[in-house]
C-alpha cells in the first residue's frame, strides 16, 4: 500500500480492526505512525467474524464496558467521517435452558448494568416472539440485549485505515515482520524501520511477534468455522410489532444457545451458523451432524436444512477470555491481543486505551 519509511514514532504490527483502530487513534493524536500488515488489511481474525457488534457478554461485564464504549465510538466515527459501517440493529438473545444459567444471569445483571449494558431477562414466550425460529420447549428463559448490530467488518477496517492515512499514518501491506531488535529496529522482507514505540496488534500471530522481542504474551490461537444454510424462507418471518426495543421489523436477532454455544444470525436469505469446529479427533461429517442435530433441536423450523462451508479463520484467545491491553513494564512495547473473537466489539476502546498509554510515555 505504501513504501516502508526509515523510521516512525510508533509502529503498529497488525492491520485488522484492532491495529487500524490503534493506528487511527495514534495518527489523529499527532503521533508519527506506521502500520505493518503481513497480508491485506482485515485478512486475519477480522475477516473471520460473524459481523456482530454487541455489548452483552455473559459473565463478563469488563468486556461489556469496553464494548459499550466502543459502540458509542463507532456511531461517532461513522457520523464524523461519513463512513458507512453497515450497522443494522438486530439485538442479541441468549437462550437459557438450565436453572443455573438463569441464576448466573441474575447474579451478574447488576454488574452488567453498571457497565452500561442494557440487558434484561425475558420469558420463554417472549424469547420465541423475538426469534420465532426458536422452540419454546428448548427455552427456560433468555437474556435480551437490544443494542446489538450486524455490521460490515471490512468496511470498519477500511474506514479506520482511510482515517489513519488522512491523519498522516503510513500503512504497509504484504509486509510481515521477521525480526525485532532491542533498539526498536523492525525487520521485514522489504527493509527495516526504526521505531521509538512498538504496538503488537497481530491477532493470532501476536504471541509470535512478541516472542521476537523476547516477550511472553500468553495468547493462544484457535480455529473457528462458520457455516451457511441453504436459502430459507424462515429467515425473515414476521413483524416485531409490540417490541419497540427489538430489531427492525423482520430481521432475526443474533441468538446464542448458552449450553451448546450454537449461535445463529440472518445472512441475507440464509442463516449463518457457528458452533466451534470439529474436535481434534472428530471427523468433519460427524461434527456437521452434531451441529445439524443441535440446530434442529433448538430451531425445529430448520430441521433438515443443509449446511455449507461459510468461512473459517483463526482467533487469538487469552486464558480467561479477556483481552490483553497494556504495556511491557520496562520497554516501550505495547500490545492489544487475545480478544477471543470479540475484537470487533472492542476495537475503538482498545485504540483509545493504547493511544492514551503511548501518550503517557
């Protein structure tokens, strides 16, 4: 995208939604910023998501706080830059079928609300009205968070990249990092660049990048696969009249089945389905049968519907699912990694936090 300059005040490694958000925030605050991406922008974890922005994370109000902050920032960014982010309000529904899940929700609801998350417990019948594909027999109760949006992750990455460049940042794609020297010299196949500050936002490759600087960043990488159903007349079923806080009239909410991890959302005339990937010794066909069985149990209207490959990728995870955002205690090495597939929901806040940490140097 751009030629590699000889030096920079700050060098961001990683051109996904986290890296481009950080580069944008740094550049707009007056920091001479260069971003390096090993492939094309958004080609890593950012390109493997379900494209949903949500503030509610069961049992994790800290992530919810960052997501609420990020949601406001996305709206402000779109308004300020005129960048269409493809936001469509759909809501997020978490289906419980166990008394313990309901008890856990009640126990943490106050903390979620204190974090700014708008979420409430709804009955099984209310859950079915919100998502008519559900079987009421599969629902004990559900958590409903109306402020959730489907979006275009690629548009978000492009928007942050364009804003970063407009503020003076240099973005270099197809430029993998091959070495990091203690003095801040960063090596790539196309040359080297000296940086006063390094920021690791390399997603699934963050641990590898950090290890080049002899830093142990305990980020694990795990694969994910999303599936698409055949076109289904059930995707857009009926109006949501009487639910003023629900999504636009005929769009299904993103729905998570808490026990199995099965999640669905409408994808044009199809349904996007996620439930991890096959276990290490599990044949793919057996996994697809397991997903199909769970899908038909929770959503009888989808019984027998065919599943096809959607897209796959790798996510970066942390030991407890909460992202690492911070600074090495003795070196100008910053990091934002381990988002466990939720980086899209936290990217604006992560960029602001890293910007403020760099400014405090």
